[in-house]
């Protein structure tokens, strides 16, 4: 298949289960496809599995679509040639054993994938939620830098909307996306300055963002740390429910690829 046909076939394959395949699907659409390398297994012109390597973070991120374990092995070995040292992977729990064969797990953090289809509307008063403009990207980047946002990369601003609450011209709360596809949008980078918490800012920003994204009938999906009870309560208030448990791995590549 030609490259454009192959990309379309990969998108169609991943879109069969957009919730489970949200990260791979995200890497197949602009702008993330510009910083991702995608490997796929094809038989009789049919895509059977996908692995993508996302390069916008300080360490590469490797993720898989639904596929047989044997196929993931083959795809993973190809993807590992792009990795020189450490890498990360938000993966399904049954993929952990695959990573252990070729890497050392340095950190394993459990997260929930939550889903809203559609989200609930939220009511708020006493402050304004506004969409962040293109010329405010520097302001947003500074805000995330000050909060050490580990999953933020400026290219994500091109993927979809970011909303915020400001005070005295400064962002005190922001909510945005990692990626947006026709089927699903992954929320992310939801932070509130510690001096402005417990005022409903994050709930309001996330609610406005989710409603915007859901207006085109997308599924809305964030990942949230299992022990972040405050965030989980916020999402549940907005109509989200837990769908999958995810392992967020930090790994050290081994030298063994045979």
C-alpha cells in the first residue's frame, strides 16, 4: 500500500476501538503524526497491529494498538531501534510482561482511563473561563513549566482547544488536550496554581473543554493517577466513569534485541 493508503488503513484499524487505541490513534493524526513514527503489521493488505513512537517529550513514548502479543513483540523490536536509553509507555496491564523482556522497569505508576460520552454540563459563577489564543502559547508554556507538567509539549496546543482562568493577566488554571481525533479526544494538562485551588476552577475549565470537544460527538477520555482522588471526584462530577486501568511505565532499554 502507498503511504497515504497505509495511514488511512491504520486510522481505520485503530478507530475500531478508539478507547483502547486512543494513544496510537492520536499519533496518526496531525499534529502528533509530525513527531511520531508508526510501525504496523500488514497481511493481505489488512492492518493487524500498530506501534507508535512519540518524540515530543524528553523521552520517547511507545504505545500499541490492540493486537496479538506475538505481533506486539515484532513491532516493539522495530520501535526499540529508535530508543537509545530511557523511554516511557502508558500501556495496558497485559503489556507489562512484553516490556520486561527488553527493558528494565524503573517506575510503574497505575492510572485510570476515564470516559464520558457525553460529559455533563457544569455550572459556575464568579469567574470567567476563556479559550487560550495562539498568541498566548508562551504564557501557557510558562504556566506548565512552573508546574513541572510532565505530559506537556507545545505541539499539543495545535491539537485542540485549551481553556483557562486568569487573574491579573496570569493563568491560574488551565485544561487542554493531548490529542483530538474524529472519534475521541484525550484530555490532559489540567493544572491549578496551588494558591487558587478549591475554587472550582479546574472543574469549570474541564467542563467547558469537554463540552466543546463533545459537540462534535467525540468520546472524551482523560488518564488520571489512581491515587488522585480529588481529580477522580472532579471527573465523576462531570459524568466520567472509569474504563481501563493503565500502567504508566518509565523504562531503561536493555541491549538485548534478539
